């Protein structure tokens, strides 16, 4: 080996792997598998339909009218004002557009910035299993320790007692997801009240992932952490334009927190991405200002999708779990296989042409839950085709 090759080899050997225990995201794995086997992809959570036509036109207008350079670091004030107006009208709480809202390139970046702004080496962070996989990676990269607490998979109830048992002075942060991904559960008033009572003595911060806030079914209502007295002053809410406007590929999200927390988030965020796509921000601003009912109508739209998927499976051997929010349906597969979740998900994709997300990969200590997650943000034709495939799976 020549000296140049030796130096390069030494450099790569010495590169530290800060996330040595973190594997490739299951979403990338299953989507790649679906493509390789020409399977229906109900795994990764992206809609199968385009954003509203007017929104596309507004973004195009913005690109043709000078919005192509850096936007302000926290986002255009016009967009933040629209977000603040939406929060007031839909959730009834005042948000300061100038110093409490930060626009980010997707919710994942917002989550990362929040976690790194709050968590220091040695801090403990409570995650509720099954937990979205980006949470743990961000916590560990910040030097924190994840404390995993399982949700009750029988009734999807909130584990208040188990959280209380794990709370201690090192518990810096609890990450909540409502509506829950992947379970579709929605936090109730009683859940929020219990969380407030048990965390108030030590002042634990709350990070609430609310990217599916506009997809809540069966006449239930989404309640944000920012509406909860006793929590809102030590909490952060993350939401997603991509989920709301069928535009996940645009990677547009935002985080809301009080002024003090927001300063810490922005101090970190400025070195992660600095600013978010200008034309898309202005396009969203213009669309939101003339379409105030879009978010209100989204729950009805997705509830019909959920109902179609669920009702078409009635009479099959799949166990249909309740879905109160999000655009994901949990199905139990015990009637079809004793395999681990990820093994059976691979079997479904490769042999039966339908891709899902195995739930065990979101659980630290569960090798098998007997559950798979299916995305129903698809056309009716795709959902019916998926159901037909699921009904053809042979039982044990």
C-alpha cells in the first residue's frame, strides 16, 4: 500500500461512530424492499395524492417572484403569523409569531433541534414504546440516556403509573406523540392532567410530536400540549406542513415553544440548517391565508380512508386495532404467522406484494408484538388492492 492509501485507511479507521447502535431507518429498509419486489407500499407514511392545486400554484408564483434566496432563520414572519392565527382559531391559545415559532425543513429537524437544545450529557429522556425511531438517535447523539416505557398494546392506554415510577431528578425530557405514530392513539384530557401532576414537582420538559394533529377521528378532538396549564411553559410542540398538505417531500415543519425555550432551539438550529426553503414558505403563507378550512376538513377526509380500509377487512383473520388519529392502521397478524414482526413484514413484501412497517423495531425490548403498521393515506383503488392481497394471506 502506498503512503497515500495508508493515510486514507488510517483516517477512516479512526473516524468515531457516535451512533454505532443505530441501524438504518426501517422506513428506508421497507420502501427499498417494496420497490425491489414491486409491492404495494403501505409502509412509509407518505400520501399517494398531490398537494392542493392552488398550493402548487402559490409556490410556483413565489419562485417566479423573487423568493429564491435565504429566508430569515426562524422563517418568514408572514408564515409564522399564519401559524399563530391557526393555533388561535383551532386550539384557542395565543402564540407570539415573532419569538415563539420557528419554521424548519421538516418535523424531524425540529425534533432534533428541540432535543439538542434541552438534553445534556447524562440526562434521562423518557420514550414511550413503540417510539418513532428518530427520537432515540437524537437523544443519544446529545449524550442523553433513553428510558423506554411500553404503551399498553391491549388497549393503547397512556402509561401514567409507569412514567411516574421512572421519574427522577435526572429526567430532563419526556417525548409524547399525539396522535400516536404508529399506534393511532390520541392523548385525552385525563392523560394530560395526569402527566402535568406527576412531572410538575421536578419540572420535566415535554416535547410533543403533533404532526398528525389535523387527523383525529370519531368526533374526538386533538389537544395540544400548549393548551395544558402547568405544561405549556415547559413544553415544545412540533408540527408538519408536509403531513397536513400532502407534501411530505417538501420537508416543511415548525416548532412552537415559549420565548426562552425558543431562543435555545434557534441557537442550535442556526448551525443545523439556518433557514428553510423560501418559495415554499411564501407559497404556504398565501395558501393558508385564503384556505382557512383546509385543516378542519382533513380529519373527515382521512376518516373516510380509515373506514374504507377497516371495513374492507371485516370478516378476515386480521385483528383490526382502533385508530383514533394519524393515517396509520395497526393490524394484528397472529392468525397468519409466529414470526417476529420484521420477519413477517419481509415475508409479506417479498412473497405477497404488500409492504408494511413492523412494530417491534419501535420497541427496545420486544422482539415480537404480532403487529404491523399500514399507511392508509392512499387512493381508494390502492387501499382496495391492498385489502385483496391481505385477504389472500394463508392462515396458520
